[in-house]
C-alpha cells in the first residue's frame, strides 16, 4: 500500500454510466440499478482538494463523456490543474489516431510536463467524437480504450475468505495489491478513497462513504486508511485469479459477493451475466505477474473497426464571397463542411476524408478561397455576420488552423517537427525531452532536426 500522494494519478469518478458492462470492470458497470452523475459542486471541490498534487488528476467513469456536464468539468480541471506547458490540440489529419495519441502522451505528458496536468480515461466512442475539441484542449494525457479488443480483466468481486485464504497469507497479499500500488486513489460523490476499487465497492454496496473531500485528503499514509481497508476483504485484485476477456461482459464472483449482488438487485446478475468463480479461474500467479497482463499494446486500445472518431458526413457548399455565415450554416448539415468560392479544391484528405481523424475544433483552409470546418467548432459559437474566407478562418485561434493546400501525408507523426521547435524555442529542451523526440522519430524510422 502507498499513500495517494505517491501515486502517479488520482482519479475523480464523475459517473458510473457506461456504454459497456465489461467483464470484471473496476467500477462494476452493469451491476447498479441506477448510475450516478457527480454534481458540479462536488467535482469542483474534488479538483480543488487536489491542489498541490504534483501529477495527473484523472477524469474517470464509467464513460465520463456520458456526464451531461462533461464539458464544464473538462474546462474547469484544465484551468485549475493545467500542465506546465500548454500542449497543442491535435490539429493535422491522422489516419491512426491512437498512435498519434501514444506519441502525444509521451511527448507532452511524460516528457514536457513530467506528468502534471489533467488526464482523461474513456472509451473513444460517439461521445468522444462529440467532445473531441474539448478533450484535445483540456487533456494532455489520454488513456482511451474502446474495449473492443483483447483486454483481460481480473475478477474483482471476490472475497479472500471464500477462497480459504488465511489472515496470515492475506495481509502481505493485500498490501502488495497491484491496483493500489500501480494505479489510483479516487474521489467519488461519496467521498475520497485510498483506492479506486474501494470507492467503487462503496458505491455498489451502499457503503458508509469515504473521507471528506477536503484539501490534503490525499496526503494520508497507509496507517491512516483505517476502516476503508475493509473493502479489500470483498475485492479480488490482490488474489491469484485469471482474467476474462472484457468484451465477454461476464463478471466472475465468489459466493459471498454473489449474495451481495443479489441483495443489491444487480441488473447484470438478473441478466445471467454473473458467474460463480470456478476452479478454472484460480491461478498459480496473479494477473499482474504476467508480462502482458492487461492488453498487449496501447495501439490496440481503439480497434480497427471502431469508426466513431471519423467524419460522418461532408457537405460541399459553393458560395460567393462575402457570405452570410447563418445562410451558409443553414445548408451545412451536422458535421463537416467544405465551403469554397470558385473551383472546388482537391486534396488527398478530401478524397479520402472518411478515413482520417480530424479535429472538429480546427479549421482547414485551402489557400484563401475554401475551408473545411465542422459546424460544432467552438470558434463558431455565437458568431454571426458576413465573411470572406480569410476573415472566416481567422475566427479560429492560431493553434486551430491547419492549411491543407500543400499538405502531404507522411508516415510520421505530423506534430513532431512542431514539438521539436517548441521544445527548443521555449527553452525546455532537456536531455529527457530530446530523447523523447528522438524516440518518437525512430519509431517511424525517421530522424528529427533538433
Ligand atoms: S468501458 Fe468497460 S471497463 Fe470501462 S468503465 Fe465501462 S464497463 Fe467498465
Ligand atoms: S484489494 Fe481491492 S480494494 Fe483493496 S487496495 Fe486492492 S484494489 Fe483496492
């Protein structure tokens, strides 16, 4: 066990609503009669209580983008717990977004900001697309997992007593629990917890709640965890059990927990998606003892068939200049628009637009007479009037314009040169940052000018 102050990440659980009910989910999604949605005041209090925490504060679900106030929360945490260097939002078209995000996490979060700043944990689905701009603006670190992959989840609703584990055997196992030692403490609507799974158990089984969410709660030492450690008695994370594919959406539970789920009225149990832990689920080793205990590679976190982040629609609108914005938008549909005066522009991205991930918060001009944009861009909110294309594209701030006229896709992260220049010009080019840039370049078989 370790103090939350030693952790790399402390989470704030804003909801346990989710689009999945994965096997052995750490938040037990699918087992609640009704999901919770954290109140705005509670969220702000949780962020404020973590003032001084030197690493990542995560926004976590369930699926956090299902929270109706997700955007408000994202903006608040970005303002209150900003990264040391303001990271750039994803700007250029990319075919492999998860690979881009891997590099971005590594450069901005691990190297430049040394892990300080907001983090996002979510599924990369429809709602992620809806909030794409906000998420890129607010979160330098993102751990996306659409759970349509081969992720293995260890049984969690397991009592060590059901498995015949004695007190003597138990305490060293518990204290070495991989979740508490590798992952996070959390704040839920019911208080602050030394461990994220303890917080989720308290929610599922209507427990007494956590510590008051007040400044410094996260500085408690293990000797002060007290009554909260009782939740470990109902948790299998520290035990030697085998994982199950998350996509099977079946929970493996021991008899005591089965009964508790029955009493709690678990919908998942009623649906026949809770299995009693059989001998086939016991193991000589723990899941974390295996090298690839969870998922083989970060790159698998968004599966190839997941098209949620790609454009849905492209409307092409020819217009005269200047044009009335309201008039243009009236025929624009609900997603991407290519507006142009004169000749329709040609580009590799436009030819194959449904296979690129583009940031809906960015405008992509083509010379001075055309622009590709998304009707949901924050730059357009509350704007009206008459524009030529030069004036129109200036509605977006500098970091959210990406000229596509001469853009040619290369098999290299499109931000790499920009990151290198930024590190150099801002005086942040430490050996660690230089090594990170070289590492990213070498992953593409390239070098970068630094
Ligand atoms: S995606 Fe799966 S593992 Fe993640 S919160 Fe939802 S149900 Fe749980
Ligand atoms: S055993 Fe469960 S509740 Fe206890 S620290 Fe580990 S994950 Fe948390």
